[in-house]
């Protein structure tokens, strides 16, 4: 397997980043670093720009992973968003990406691995929509193509008086996928019962074996999604055991020793049925070989593991040294699996 990332895509990526650079935003992030670690703003700005150009470190990565307090060797162990995106581009094909980008197409392709009930909204299925909603009481409506948890809404059948109008609203808003609310495992619901808390498993399929390179547990705040845009946060899980590696954190400077709503200690979290979750992803990663590198979201239930979605642009979840005390990241696991 090749030992490095292709130079052409990397240069194009850097050129695009240079074209879109927002110095004011960089300075604001540098001020965050000063507030958290006491490093002078000019020094941080220079270091951030150098790290971005030389080592593919996104500005937010620099802040989130506490690069101001890390040595050069320690920094080199952290996975970054620019590197992840280069891998995603290299190890995926347009035909595979199309399946991952469309939630309806994804559900159809991965139907045997999806435990929850779901329905596609069409122009003429008002009665089916009503029956589906009344059967489940509460349903999740999704826009087929969306990111970061956006385009996801929660509806209660009891609140609907006019089903034709409700159906028309779904169609007009492109909310074409209805899903049953997942009943998550009791141990996970104990932390936040109001949100379905997903587990992100990042994996690489090399053509014969699926490698698990990172695992993160996301926690919501009672909203329809556990994404940060809805107030959510995460902690890294040990990719061998599924146990939390630290307290929780997000990209907005918030640290959660305990879940704000339940009071349960985040570092005590153990993902139930961890081996089953990993086994599911080992199988799922083989289903669309045109996408070898992906971030998979699953929900562990009392009865098994439900596949929520796959992201061909896997994103990055990493340790936060100032919270975890762990000054190394997951990049060595990525390197061993992918060979870059």
C-alpha cells in the first residue's frame, strides 16, 4: 500500500485553504488558546499558520487538541481534519459516496443492518405517513442530503390535526425519510434519555479486513440530535474495550466531567455490546467497497446494534489532552491500518 498521500490533491487542498483563509477567525482562535493556555496571540497565530501549511493541521484542530501545550512529537500523533479529508478523497469513489450522502439510498442499501422501522415519503402516501406516525407515536423526519445533524426534526402524531397538511409540509421541506425513534440501551439512556446518543466508529476496509481506527461516544442534551450544533459533546472510547477515556468536551470550550442533565460521570461510561457494535461495522464496511474509509454512526439497543448512517467524509474525533491527560492521538492506528 502507498506510504504517502498524493502530492497533487494535497497541494490543491492547501491552495484552496490559502484562498479562503480568514485571518480574523485565526486571531479569534488564538485568543481562545491564550485564555486556555496562556500562549501569546502573535506566537499562536504564527504557529497555527505554520502547522496548517506544513503539517495539515486545521485551525480548529490546533485549538481542540491543545497543540499549544504539546511537543512536536506529540502533535504528530494526532489525526487532523485535512489529513482525514485527503484520505476520504483517496479511498472513495463517486458511486459509493452517492449512497452515503443520501439517507434514503443508504437505508435501502443497508436495510438488513437497520433495526428501526422507516418509511419514504412520496407525493401520494398520506395514509401511509399517518399510519406510520400513529403506530410509533413519535417519528424522526430527515432531509435525505444534510450534514452535522441539520435537516432532522422530531414530530409527535398527537400534535397532528390535518394529515394532508402535515404530509404536504414534509414534501415541501424535503423531509422525505421518516424513522421510528430508536430505543437506545438502558445504560446509554441513563446518561441522556431525551436524545438518541450515537457511537461514531471510524474504520478502514483494506479489501479483505476492516480496521477500527477510532471510536467516540456522542452525548446529546435532550434535542433531536447529539451533534455539537444541538449542544452535544463527546468523549473518546478505548477502541479495544469501548470504555470512556476521559470526561466529555466539544469544540466550543465546554468540558463535562458529568452529563449536565443526568449527573452521571462521563469517564465511567462503558459502551454496552461493544463487540457487537464492532462486528456490525466490520460487516457494514464490506457492503460498499467503493468507500473504504468511513465514519459509521451506530446506536446500541437492549437487543442489539442499529446502524444509523455512514459518512464517507469521516471527520475526526480525538483526545483533548487538557481534559484527558492523554497527550497522544490516534494517528498511529490510522497509519498502521491505511499505510500512509
